C-alpha cells in the first residue's frame, strides 16, 4: 500500500496548472467507441481511471495509443460489445458508461455492475430506466448488466433524480437511436456539456446540455473526432481549499472560473480572498477562516466532491460551521480519520456540525475513498507535525501528479512505502509522529 508522509504547517505558495476533468475523461473515453475509426482525446488527466478505461477498451477490441502527455487515440473500428474484464470494470465506478456506448453502437452490451463505494449505495436504476425507455431489454445476469435491443427508438424520458451518470449514459445511447429523445430533469454539471460537445463533434445532434432538458436527434452513424476535455473544477477546488487551509497564496491556471463559482463564493464567505480572470483564479488566505454553512447540491450548487476537503478547512475556522450533504446518503466516513488529527466534528444524519479548532496535529490516517483521501491531505498540509497517509492510491485515482503538484507549491511531502514501518513481522506498526 503506497503511503504518503506530509510535513504540515507550510503555507502553499506559487502557481499551479490544473489538469483535465476526471469525470469528463471517464465519460469521453467510452463515448469514443460510438464511432468506427480513430478519435483523438486531449487534456486527459494522468490518473489511474483513465489508464484502466483505456485497457478496458483495448480488451474490447479497440486499438489504443496512449494515454501519453494527456493524449489518447482510440481506433474503435473493430470493437466487441462484451468481454470487459469484471475486475477492471469494478475498479472504475464510471464503467457504467460502457453500457450506453455499446448499446448505442451495437444494440447490445454486457458489462459488470459497478462497485458501490463507501459514500452510499449508488444504484444505476435511472440509467436502466432510460435504456428500457429507448426500447432495450435490460437484465442482470450473474452481476453483469445485459442490455439488448432490436432497435433503439427516440422517446420522452423524465429522470426521477437529476443523475449525472444517467444523463450522460442515456445521451450516449440516444445519439444513434431512430428519432428524437427528449431527456428531462437532467443534471447540469459542466462535464455533461463537455461530453455533448464531443458527441456533436462526432456528428451527433445534441442540444440543451447544461440545462435540465436535453434533446437528442438520433443519427445513423457517428464519425471519429478530436476533443480536448475541460479542466477539473474539483481538482481546482481541492487545491484552492488546501491553499486556504495553509494560509497561502496560489494562482491556479487552466481553470474555468465560472465552474468554480459556488466554491469561490463559499471561500469568500469564509474570509478568503479569491481573484479570478480568464483562465485562472488566485487564492490568498492571510488569516484563519471564518465559520460558514455549506449545503452540497447538484451543479451549480456547491459540489459534493469538494465537501470533504472543505470540511478540513472549516475544522480550523473560528466558530461553528454546518455542512449538509444534499447528494449522497452517507458521505461522512472521513470524519473519524479527521478526528484523529484533532478536529471537533459531530455528524447528525446528513449534516455535520464542525466546531473550529486553533490547530490540527499530524497523525497516522487512512484514506478509504478518493475525496475522503483528499480531505486528509488538506488536513495534513494544515496540521502541525507529520501526517502519515495510508491508501494514497485512492487519492491518485482523481488527482494527477499529486506529490509533484503539491511540492511545486511548497508542500513538504514524500512517499514512504513502509519506510516508517520498522515493525518486525508480528509487531504493531509504530509511527514516529514527533513534531517537526
Ligand atoms: C458522478 O457520479 C460523479 N462520478 C461523482 O463523483 C459525483 O459525486 C456525482 O456525479 C454527483 O456530482 C463520475 O462522474 C464518475 P449521480 P454519479 O448519478 O453519476 C443517486 C468523485 O469523487 N442515483 O449524479 O454516480 C445516487 O445514489 C465521484 O469524483 C440513483 O439513485 O452520480 C446519488 O445519491 C464521487 N439512481 C445521487 O443519485 C441512479 O440511477 C446522485 O448520483 C443514479 C444515481
């Protein structure tokens, strides 16, 4: 298990380039199989999920080149609609996009059910509802979703939940349906617009992405295209929050400030200076943050994926903050680990009451999912002393070049594959967490 040692208490300063958006990449990569021929995808983040997805496409018969330097070429001329290895599919939550892409291209798909994770059940009933509405027969066979249709026919679909995944997945299948599909109560995340612009570059006819009603006029076939994905506003939000927590001054470059409006507004409310223009935002945090309330909501509300890092910041605020989680039924699993660093947080259902403390102290902590891990990195950077983070591979699923990027803005951070673990075979781990 890769592990990270963070020497906390150093303000983050400098400039940092933000990478491509993970949640766009894991949709655009599978979307490329809707067209025979070679598509070129650019600005992909160098993260595990992109490499795993590339491998899955190769196992389904695609010829892939990359990802290297953020560029991936996918020749989807000879694809099979089944055979995605279950272990790889379960590694990526967003493997469900294979269903929409394969069903759209081949009228058939067999893909393993995505694993749940520890932020909630995360069913895909809305995705399957959409496929059935388009005319597919959908069943679950030994842990795999099997979807097949003689024909896909455009129709009117109303989502019971404004689900990001279902909005994108149904859009993928509907691009090659006969006739027009009107999808209502859609999610409006920026990467939905990003996927739609790639589909339209392939010759699809999608209008309304980014609003709650998307209209897709089916076409006979799509052609390969070139597309550069949008920047990752959750990566940007996480670094902005880390700068605020360490009272630093950092300019984040290659962002779309508008995509961060809700995060910038909350940081300003907490007394952080946020300047923005063109493709950058600058975070200046001279003093201790003020306590605020945060409610996570679908876009354009405060993003649930930035909530765990935000909790680490507010654990140091002057006063009592309240965070309400409006998207998932349980996304507070990281609180126990934060408490080991001296936070004072009380979870009540889908809300957390955070009594700000003057200082956090380094501790050995364990990441259990991507954004929980990000919250522990933020807390470790702000804490006095050393934090020993286990399970850093969870964090690296969504944050490219994590160590290099943090070091480039002044963090004292190093990988320690068991370096501190001087135990003999049967001794418990003893980690020296003396103050730096
Ligand atoms: C996407 O997940 C993101 N993942 C998540 O980011 C993000 O938290 C989420 O959108 C919300 O913004 C990817 O894009 C790969 P949803 P998704 O469908 O599509 C319920 C990260 O850290 N629901 O919008 O799975 C669901 O349980 C990850 O980058 C159903 O009940 O999210 C949840 O409570 C974590 N039935 C809510 O809706 C369904 O069919 C929102 O889920 C689908 C969803």
